[in-house]
């Protein structure tokens, strides 16, 4: 770490229930750090196989990072409440929360029913359902024109109102699932046909089939990492976002902290705080994605949770405060002493995507990548796993992570390490999505994404 981790002694003797959990290394690391400071962690899950992908649960990193696993239907509020209360109806935990987009609303509802600290469930739902966020923001200049369409017959009106290009997306999903740019009527119809067929979320919740259309705004995208305490939003800093896969929008890298002029920073923070105030979000972490355009900042999304992938590590290593641990302090009723936020050095992560679909046989170059000074190689696939099943953030197979004197030097080292990695697969036959084909071995990471992402970060 660039900056030593802050003291989290207030976890001692406390117990928290987490409704589902993020899988990647930073979130498992956060569990270990919290437990080292005395926090007891219960994981509530509806399906252990969702985490293990057919592997043994006891060997999964989460199994060693929590004190107790409770198997319960995590889409059923009453079942969740029953799992964390005693015979007298009193809670058996000091806090209950979730960082999973698919469970943050239920966790907020459960916390409120139990009389435990937590955000307003309505505010969380407004943030998660993207068309409701647009409606809540109204005519503020940092909103984006939009239209929620429920039928094919509405597409002509949407094209007339929003123009091309536009963004099409499911109203409530995560990991950039289904998000794409459409440049003409034919692409709009194609996007509608595909997205309107999505009637269940990636975690099984029912969906209406509505499609959210938004005016495309050109610009460089960043995210702002915040923690709102008693209605005041503290800002950890600004993270760059590198994207590839046009017309899809898939994250391939991040750096922290992004330097801004005083005027730009004040305007950006005002936009983020105004967004959270508009939806009534007054308690907890948020990861707000914002794009800088010629006409000013425009809000893309507000995610009422900590940032995913390795972004929490970026913040923690540079500030010394962990958004994950601070969020859990809030969950048990403690106030994290966030201010003043100080930055020391910089950090970067490169998200790795394979070039070819198929069954992973091996990963070459890991030793060379790990030998790059200051770099950690964090892979989350194993031989036998199927790669590139969808073109969204779920296709990420690992990270190269670096923290150092500044974010751009860290980025260069993370990119250098990523270039060594070669994911050798047995390729699928054309049209196949699950079983390996007979094409033989093929390898290669998405090195084009590495190069393009580095260029975009330089423009901030």
C-alpha cells in the first residue's frame, strides 16, 4: 500500500450479515481485514454454486473469509429476516447490508425492518432502476434525455425525440450487461428485439422487458467514489475509466486519483452530491459514473454500493481508508472518520479479457507479469472454465494491479504486466457458447484494449 490502512478497531465484538457478496479479490480482502479487526461476518446466499461455478465451496476464497454461511432465498425478504433474528424477533446481528446490485434494495428493506442502520430503500431502488434515476433528476443540466420503451411501436417516436446515436440498455442490470450504442434505426430495432427478451436479471429476478433509451453523450467518463454519512457526502476522489468494445461499453482499466482543476472538481462534486440529494440517498457508499462533455458533466449512473473490481483497492491504497470497511462501519452504526481525505501516490488496474471464446487450458506468462515491479497479478479463472460467454464485464478473467508514486506510472506498469499474459483456450466451434470445439489451442489477451485504454486515460 502507498498509505497504511486506517484503524478499524470499532469492528471488535460486532457482527454483520451480508446478503450475497462481490467475488473479486478486493472484496475477499476486505472480509479478511474486517475480521482481523474483530468483525464477525455472516454470508447469506441463495446459491453457493453461483460463486463456485461447479468447484468445491470449501476451496473457494469466500469460504475462508466469512465466519458463517446461511443458505436462504436472498430474493425473499421474510426469509432473510427470519435467518438473522432470534425467537423473540430481535436481530442477531449488529448490521445487515449488501454490495450486490441485485440485493441492495432487499438489504436496505431488511435493515429498516430490523431497526438497523441503512439507506432509504426507496432511494436505493431509484438509483438501481435507471429510468427512475432519470425521472428523479428531472430537468437538471447534468441529466440525459431518455425514453423508456415498452413496445416496438414506440421506437420511431424514440428516434425522433432522442436522435442517433443513442444508448440502449436494460433498465436494471449490472456489469454493463446489454448496454450498447445504436447508430441508426436498424440497430435500434435489433437492440430492442434482444433487450426486450430479457425477462430475468442475471440473478434470476423477474424483468418487464422494457428497454431504456438515452441520448448518447460524447466525452471522457470517470467515476466518483463517495460515502454519505448523515446526509453529507464525503468524496474519496475521482477514478478514470477506460472502455473498449464499441458499440458495447466494457471497462478495461482504471486509475486513481484523477487530477482536476479546482473549478472542474467543484462542478463534478456538486453534480454528484446533487444527484444523491435528488434521489434521497443519505446513508452509505456510492459509485457514481459521470461523463465530461463539451456542455458539462453528465450523470451516467449512480450505484449505491462500493465500486467493483479493484477500484476499492485503488482508493484504499492511496487514501488509507477502505470504502468497503467504512461502509461496514456505517452498517453497524459507527461513523467512519473520513475527513480529511488525503491522497498519497497513485494506483492503477488493468482488467484482462481474452481474445477468444473457449475452454481455458492454461495461462502463460504469469511469472513474467508478476515480476514487474509493484504489480500484483490477480486471476479469477481456472483451467476448464468457459471464457467470453457474454460481451460484458463478466468476461474479465483477472487483473494486473499496481500502486506507486503516481497513477500514470502505476498504469504503465500494470499494462506492461498485462501484456505478458496469454490465456490459452480450446476454442468453441462457431455458434457454440458453452462447449469446447475442435479448433485446437489458441491464446492471447485483449492487448488492443490495453493500448486504447491507456490513450483515453491520458486525456483527463
